[in-house]
């Protein structure tokens, strides 16, 4: 029986060439798998036909947009997932759903190997291969660019020699990955971290320097999930798409960052994530209103670890699943509405309301109707600061108290 390889197929030059390249060098039949996670561009049926025309024995196409939004973007939103406090895991959360469909196809077509188009110096090779072996430990992994010496120059030459139905060019200034959660751009002149991004880098966002009239939106959440925009019910996918459109028109969600890759190098990345960044900002503010203080403090630690695990390709890890159980529990009361103004690159919260709010107006107000008993504050402070007071007294006793001899006051006031 001829060995079969399932290939993660994008429809571009490298993965189109990889179909024949893998077949020639391994003798295996190639099944191409394309997964729609909202990346736009060509119709998936066109991509499927191209895979067949390039030599694939089967081509599997999956419309996974709703699945991606509900099962991958929403957990990231509930975790307020921002790697290095800025990057909303655009590529990192798309890899596990692609992996899931690759493994499913491998089982369906009785393949023994799964292949991907990643290089040997990026994060995605780890995300794909750890994900694949986490779901199917018996499957082998293959990276033609890394393992079979498929360089860009060789890909162009191969495509031209075999008249493959794909455009070939030696000049492609950027490496781009995009989906409904956002867009990632790297390489080219961006690798010089002193160079500012030019206008042609961006696609999801308009220039925030010259914004249109401010756009006010009310986002309704139910247990941490956006369910309506301006009172109109939406699915998670629709919420992301509409916020991409509205926040993108205002230039919201542009990110320029030098980040720490898993493989140990620093990499300059440009991201656009208008919908993701606006929704995360709204979600964070609703949590400020509805999540208890100590729970919120600990959740920030959990969020960071969850984000790092997902960035590092550990979506299917036991720890990530355990952390998600905690995160899910914190979302029990994260329901309500956030009013947000989108303008000039900013997503600014201007109002919040929730039936599950922990904000008590009568406790917070300084005006008439204040129910906070200020007389209790003195005793609270005394007890709260008792350990620090005792420790300070011990320091003084043993000559280790704070040195107050160097006065900073002007001579006239000393």
C-alpha cells in the first residue's frame, strides 16, 4: 500500500510545490487539506481544485470559521490573552484548529504522516507538530521546507518547470498570516527594527491619523461571550467580523512589537487585530465590574500562563485545560453591557452596566447617601498594617531602621 501524507495546504506557492516535492522525494501520495479560519482571499473551491491540479490525490476543504470563532477565539477572549501584554495570539490560536482538521483527514484517508509548510526557525513548526502528536501520537510529521530542503528559489524553479497553476515571483516583501482574529506581517524591511512600517503593511485597519467620525458601540456579553452589538444579536463570528469592520475603520488594533519566539530568538512582528483588541478591552472592563478582587488578581496570573502555553504550541496540554477550567468559572457573572467609543486608533470604554455588578454606588459615592462607615477605617488600617509596624519596630531595635538623616527639604524649611 502506498504511503499517504496529509499536507496543510494554503493555496500559495510553497504548499502547491510541496505536493509534488513530497511525492517525488518520499514516494507518498499527498492529500491537501485547506481550512478556512476567516483568512479571506481566494474561494476555497478554487484552492481545492488547484491542489488537485498540482498533483494531490485528494483535497479536503473545511469551512471552520464558526468553529474557530466559538472554540478558539472565545477562550482567548475570556482569558484576555495578550502575549507580552500586546499580541492577541492571532496565529497561535489558529494552528490547533488546523491541526485538528489535519488529524481528522489523516484518519479519514488512512495517512501515516502530516506535513506543514513551516520553516525551522519559527513558532508554527512547534505548534503544528506538538499539536499533531498530542492528538495522534502515532502520526509522523514532515516539514518540506525544513526537512526536504524546499527553498523559495527551488519552489519557483519547480513550479515553472512543471507549469503549476500558481503565480511565481521572487519578490514578496512580507510573510503574511491572517484569519478572522487578526493579521500578522513579518520579514522584508521590517526585519530592521529601526524601520517604521509603511502604509502598504496594513490591510485590516485604516490610517488612524485621519479617522472618520467617532463610532459608539454597545457590546453585550453573556458569561464573557459577546452576544449582541447595539442590541442586535450576533454569533461569536459575527461579533468579531463586525468589530473588525468598525474598529478597523478607526485604525484600532495596530501592534508593532519585538517578541520572544519559542525557539529562542527575538522577532519583529506587525499585527492588526481591530476586532480582537476592541473586544478584549471591553471584556476586561466588564470583568473589572463583575469579578471579585482576589479572583481577579489571581486570574491575571492564570491568563499570562494560559497565553504563554498557547503561544508555545501547548493548546492540547493538560495544564492549559486545567487553567481553562478556572477561567471558565470566573466568567459566571461576566454578563452585561459595555459602551465603547472607537476613534483615531483607540477603543475607549465610556460606560458599563451589569445586573451582576459588584460596584455599589452607595458605597462608592462621596455625596449624600453614602453608606460606607468611615469610622471603621481606623481599626482596619491598624490591623492591616500591624505586621509592617512590628517589623519596623524590630529594625529600629537592632539599628536597621530607615536612615532619615539626609533631609531633602530646602535649608529654610529644614
